[in-house]
C-alpha cells in the first residue's frame, strides 16, 4: 500500500526524501505522492516539506502500522513483520500462518484483538489503541521438551523492552506476568503446535499482551488486579511502535540466546521476580497454601508447605496471601 511505502521511506530516512525519488521508487506520479502525503498529514503525521529537498517526517500518532515501525527497525526486519488493524488473536493467526513454514522470528502485531487468548483459556482484553498485542514465531522445528523455559526467558526479554522504552522496569510475578505497583500490565502465552506423526515442534509462538493505557476500562473482574503502564506512571508517554520495535529486538536476542545463556536469564528473572512470602498456589488439582522461597534452576517456584515440607512448582498460578498475624 502506497501509504505504508511512503511512511516507511520517510521513517527510515534521517533527513528529507524528494518527491521525485519517492515517485521513482514506487512507480507512481509525483501528484500521487503528494496526495498520499496529504492523507498522512490529515491522519496526524507531522510531515514538513521544503522546496528542492522534498518531505521529512517529524512525528505522528501512536499508530501501529508497518510505516510506524519503520522509524525504529531496519527494512529487512520489517519484511518479517505483519501489522493488522484487528484480528481475533495474534497467536491464533500466527499459528495458522506458520503451517506454511514461516521463517523463525516472523511477527504479527495487532491494534485490537477481539478474542485475545490468555492462559487456561481465559480472555485477554485487547481494546484498540490501548495496548500492544504481539506474537512471534520462536521456533518452527525441534524437540518440545527443549522449549520448557522459553516463557520465562520471554518474561525477562519483555521486561527489558519495557525498561528500554519507559525507563521503568516492571516486576515479574511468577510464572509469567509483568506487574507495576502490583498490578498486571502484561501477560505472556506460549503456544506449541506439534506434528502428529513425529511429535516434533511445528510452531512455537510466544504471544505478549502489554497494557499501555487503560482507555475505556478493564472488565469488572479485572479491575482490581489489572493496570497499564501509563495508568501506573501518568508522567510516562509510550509510543507503541517504539515499544513494539524494542520488544522485537529483545525477542530476536532471545532467539539467539535460547537456551545457551540460561544463567543470564535466570539471574535477571530472580532479580525481577517479586513472588515471595505467603501465597496460594492454584493448579488443575486445586488450591494450596505455601510460602514462596525463591526460584530454582529451572525457573520453578521453590515453596515450603505449612507442614514444613518443601517442593518446587513448575506450573500453575499464585496469588499473594494476606495472613492473620500468627501464621508463618
Ligand atoms: C495471560 O495473561 O494469561 C496471557 C495473555 C497473553 C495475551 C497475548 S496478546 C498477544 C497474543 N495473542 C493472544 O491471543 N494472546 C497473546
């Protein structure tokens, strides 16, 4: 689309790009370029023009098109990114695309999801303009057991991306939620598809949902626990395209680092994880009280149960437990 092409060309140039150059590159008349620039301006992009020099992009709305990402990522990387206005779920969409054997690192971003998927089949609220909903294909082959820790690595990578863009580092709540002021601002869902014949990985898709701002509001049941970056830090303004680019770069690094740099990711995970003290553990078998002691070598939660026995918990959910004073 000419809109994205012109925006990408302007976004990738540090200075002016002439109308003649744009018209040559995209095979349209200079009048066609002029009309596109006018449309971009009407949509809120600040594009200055100077005689004999051409056009220069100074800024724009907080949109999430390919052209918006072009200011932050090289063209070769953008070739493996798809931006959608609306989709049911970026994870579902990418898993389906990946059946065609996409390159690892292929990324799908949406401005809005109508059926955002959370863990345990829950709904992940994903209103337009308020968040970043991104899925990346991490692996398109291999042994599923080798991917056990990938979500924990992704939590570290996402925390780094948020810190790069906002200057504020979120906390990790075991196992893979990111929080600010104890409110969930990000959830991560990794989904594997396996080949039926060989049980090998067909696709490993990591999906990340970041609440950037809480425009309308969260559904009733989430109001107590969910938050957003700008909601928790009203002085911070996040440009979602910059956040998307930082996240893509951190996930690209993760793909190179996984699994060999486990010590580094484990150290960061332990540093950021705030799940300690009295908790309630929940999994398919029910609820259990425990004391969270720390994170073991496999990103599992080390706990002590009320009878004094200890264990490590690989999966499930925790919530902090407010105790009467006498209980340990
Ligand atoms: C959770 O908190 O339970 C995980 C939420 C994961 C949400 C993201 S948004 C992008 C990707 N697409 C989805 O449908 N889900 C993930």
